[in-house]
């Protein structure tokens, strides 16, 4: 029988806050254990810094703009298959257990497509998600392999891990307000200033949510072991995006395309067939997960997939040739209710990243940012000048991609709106012809 | 020590005409009349061009269009021929009055200020202007205000959505519904929010002028006495005055009040087909035959043989195709000024169909702006000093047209808008007092004890 597949994604989990990615705190003993027995991609890049576009892309291997999944109200248009559909059509029993902000990942957004069983609820805790998953595992008959997607949302703000995890990394009583979304939005709006100590406390609160989530991932693994499925299950650990802690002036996510928001953990665990304790440095994209699963299951890769299978990198030598990852962010007033934030974050930005460089482009302002990721991995020193980019392949790669993405389906709607407004102005006599 | 009023309420009436408010209908407008009697008022010289965008933005930033880099609703983004960008709120980078106030902790309510779509964050509350595509759009700051307002006043009506109609009853209905919606919103906000500065802009006056002027203006060539719409504009002023009265009650006696318009209105006699004229005079050459009425760019412009082209609208923006500046420029840089002089002379001499002078005024941007950002027109042409509109399309077969090619519209803008200022501490001045739109921002800031921003185009009015 084909092996089971369990895709675990953790909302808002930045890679560098996990032990297996070098974090100094013991936030993630269970994930680290999977990492030790699996393949860790050290530089996996999400295609957007917030949930809807990032997971839409991860589950389809297409870019968020071409899916039309870039806005707070975006819904799959039915034209793009999710990995669940491919697997369902090929004999897998499929189930999703998903906790999310608002209704972002609920069936009405199209995320339940291809799932035989789907639970998508607003902000329920990991223990409740697990309970749904365990019930399903208990009641299913075992004659087909299963594909299970589990998405935990606990690490997303508010950061307020339940007992005993609220004391995982501190003895002191941290002011609960520091972990509230409302407080952190206040920071973005410039209404609240965090002292260095408060920032540390905010990070502690965040880390404790990771610790809590890791514990429940441990519970899920125990469940798989108890039911005798663990050895025949490919487990993938990933995330939709990271979180900012003032590295570039912002907090939460959705405001920029720096690595603290885009570097996600990516771990493949399947000791039966995959090597143990393997580390891959070359960058990959979250969009590569689906092609990898397809190849793993022996299914042909559709031509319109944007990602590449990582199977060869896992089983053989990593593919070290130069490649680009891409990410997109649209924060307009059409979107996200971010208008309440400071104006400087209202923008549409496009990013291309190689192993050594990052280029960020904001078409409206025709502005670029350019970083040397080797000398300046924290992206603090913008090297952009037109001369510096002269003949750089990354510029061509970014602009090519931008040109493709710019013509996204959802543009037609915006064009209509603009045309409507222009027609109105013309009727009023402001413009002519 | 002079005491200053604590708060200011600005009521903007787009296109409100001084002669109508100060003279013709003054007796029928009790609330505005009271303000005039208590305070100071007069004509308010508009920006050049005197057009909603950029005029309001000039008024509330104190900067001229050159400084703002916005010369109308559509602006050339670069020196190429076809890259016109629409001037939304994003085109404006300069601080407005409420930005200065916000930095000092003062809260503003700003409603339907043009252009304010897409909506930008301010300290306080705002709704976006008539560029808001429809009532579903995100048009409030903060975003949750949308639900609150709609609960109180119903769905937002950003503009008259179907202006190009011959059904005047329907048009009037739309204009009244829109104005009611905006005044309802204003009353709600004035009452519910703890504001230091309040401003609303109502577009209804502008829309009713453009839609029904010829029915109401006895001097318009197509005016018919006794027609059923003869009092429609007057009645709308009366309605607006009533609603202003309610707002003044809500503002309270301690609040200073400024009623203001961005420009006035005047009879539109006809149109000058500027591109037809440029073709006739050999400045502009098209690639192919014209089918019906078309924009020259749709027909295709033979840039290798074109020295000058123009955009139409209430006024005309005239561009020279300069070598080394435009992609296929043919006017030698050393001939640039001579050609502008030649065009100015010919166009000012161009009269109506019978050759009677119409009083066209041509400006060079460097004469009227302190600074020039973005891409300014090489000449700004006000045909008949705005009594003739500028028609950009070709295919009319003549330079003059008496039909507006973009739909019913019998009013053009006049250079003078109006202001009425009444302060609880104010003294009553002797006679109407002329002021300029550029003076408004520094004067408002003075009320709040804030210095005028640098590089402003106006002065601080001493009676503020």
C-alpha cells in the first residue's frame, strides 16, 4: 500500500525560532526529533507573508497573483486544483484539520476542495484540532492510504500560550497585553513604542506558543505511533510565513518581504525511504512541496505547476544550481483593512531571491531594494543603485516574473473599476475623448 | 491676548458660485446669509487650473499644482506619449491641513474630500471621495467606520453614477439622494465624534451645475424661460442651505465655520476642438482617417511629423513634441519658446465661428507655478477664459462646436469660487474681501497656532 502523507503547517512560524534551525531556546523538541530523522531545508521561502496567498500557493504550486488569492476576501475560483484533489483522485482518503484567522481557510474560501473530510474553524487551539484528527483516524477503516493536512494557528497572535506553557521560558509574569494583536498593531501605527525589554517579552510570549504547538505535534506523532501508522507515513513540517519583531521596524506580518517573514521551516520525515539528519542549504520554495508529493506518489507533474519536485534533493545530492524564489504582497486599501496602519505599508511589492541576493520591487513607486544575503543576511544594508543592478540576472528574473504576474485574472476587475471611474469623469466633462 | 476658536468646521461645496450665493439667491439661503452677516466673505480665486482635482488639494495643502505635480485628473507619468495616470489620492504626497493637525494630536473628520480614494489613514476619521468605485469599496478610515456609518445613514453614494443622461428628473433625483446621504453622514460624524477639525465636501452643486445649468442660467444661449427645471439649481442651493443649518447647530456657537468652494461656474458657450485646430494649422498629423469622433491617439499620431498635441477637458493642456525630450521629438529645443509664443498668439486671436474675440487666456507653467514637479503641460489654454471648453476629439469637421462631445454639460468652471468665514471671536468687516484658494491652508493652520508650511503659494489671511 502507498504510504500515508501528513502535511503539518504552522501559521506564523518563522524557521529561525526552531531548535533544528539553530534557535537557542528549546522551543521545538518534537519537531527537532523529526528533523534529526529527516531532511531539513534550511532556506525554504514562502510565496507571501500572510496566510491566504501563502497557503493557496503552497497547496497548488502556483503563484498567489495567478490564483487571484491575494486579498482578504479572496476565494479560489475553482480553476486550480489543490494537492488534496490530485491525491483523492489517486486513491487517497483525504482530510483537513485547520484552524485559521477569521474564515481564511474555511470551505467557503475553497480550501476544502478535494478533501473527503474537512474541519476549518476560526482560531481553535491545537488540542482541539488534534481531537478532530484523532477522532477521524480512529473511525476510518484502513484500506486506503490517507492524506492529512493539519494547520495549527496557535503561534499567530495573540500570543498567550495556555498553562503550563505560559511559563515555558520565563518565571516572571509578563503583561498579557504585550502579546495582543491590538497592542502590536498599535506599534505598527506608531501609537505604542516597545522598549528593548518589552520586545524581548513579546518574543518570549511568541516562543511559548511555539513550544505549546510543538507539544501537540508530539501528541499527533504519538497518535500515529500508537495506531501503527508512523513508519508508513511521510510527515512534512512547514509554515505559511514568519513573524517580524522590529527587525525592519514592523511587527506581526503582512508588511514586508524580508526573510523574517518569508523563511519558513520545511522538514521531510520518512526514515523508511528518506535519509536521516540531512540538511539542504540551497533555497527552495513552499510551492515545491506539492510537486514533491506528486512525484513521491508516482503522479505526473502538471505543466502549469510553478514549483519543482524536491525528491531528488532529498534522495540524492541537492540541486545546487542557481534558482530564484519569488514572493508577492499586496496591501492596498482594497485589502486587509490595513488602511488603519501607517501609510508607508500600503503597497504592492514583488520579490526575487537567489541564494545570495534579494531584490524587492515596488512598481507603483518604481523603487527597488537590493540585498547581499551572504554579507548581510539580516537585510539591513540596501545596496540598490541602478548601476549595481546593471545586467544582474536577478533583475531580469524579477521583472520577467512581475510582468507575468501583473496580468493576473483579478486585474480585469480592477481595470473595470478604473475604466468605470474614467467613464464617469468623462461624462462629467473632466476628461475628454 | 486673543482667544482663538477651539474648533473649525469647513463645509465645502464644489463649484458653488459666488454670484449665486452672495447676490441672486442670498435671501433664500437663511443660514449662509446669517454667516455672511456675522462674518466675512468674498470671492475665492481658484488654482490654475480651476478644477476639482487639483483645486481642493491645493486649498488644503497650500501648494500650487506645479508643486503638487498634478495638473488635472489625468497626468502624463513620463515623457512617452501614451502613459497617462489618473490622479487618485496616491498622487498627492504633500501634507494636508489634517496631517499637520494630526501630528499635534488634533483629531479630524474629513468627508469626501477630492481626491481621497484610495482612502489614506489620518488621525481621526475619513470617508473617500467620488472616485470611490462603488458602495462596496473600502472607503473609510478606520475601516470599521464603514459599517458604523452604513448602519446610521445607509449605503454610501460616492457620486452620481449615471451622469450622462438626458433624463433630468432622474439626474435630479440622483443628485438629491447623494447630497442627502453626504449631509446625513456629516451630521452623524459631527455629532458622534470628538473632533477638533471637521471638513466635508459636497459634490452635488458641481453635478447640478454641469447637468442643468442651461435650464437655470438666463444668460445661457439655450436657456428657455419657463422650462420645468428653471428653479432646480436654486432649490438645490436651498436644500443645501437647510442641511448646512443643521450642521451649524451641531457644531455649536464656539466653533468657527468656513463655507468654501473650489471654483465657480459660468455659461459654456461651446467647444474649441483644439486638436482639429492643430491639424488645420499643420502642427499635428494623424496616421489615418478619422471615423466618427475619436481621440487622436486612437486614430494614431504621426509623431515624426507632429510638433504639438493637446488634451481636452474644461481647459486644454498643450504639449510640444520636443527633440531629446519626447521619444520622437521634432521641435528643436531652441525653437521651443518661439513655438509657444506663436501658439499663444494664434490661439488668443482665435475667435468664435464669426471671428468675434472670445477672450482666450494662455499660460506658461513657469509663469504661474512656483515649482514644477511631474510633467506639466507646455501651455495651459482657457478658451474664452473658460466659457468654451476644450474638445480633444477629432472628426468634428470644424474648430468650433456647439455640442459637447462628452454628454450633456452646459456649465464650465469659473475662476472664482467663494468663501464665507464666521468665527465666534470675529469682527464684522466692512465689505466683501477677496482671497485666494492658496490662502486657506495657512489661515486654518494659524487658527490652531501652527505655522504656515514652507513653499506655500498663498498667504495667511489676517482675519482668521
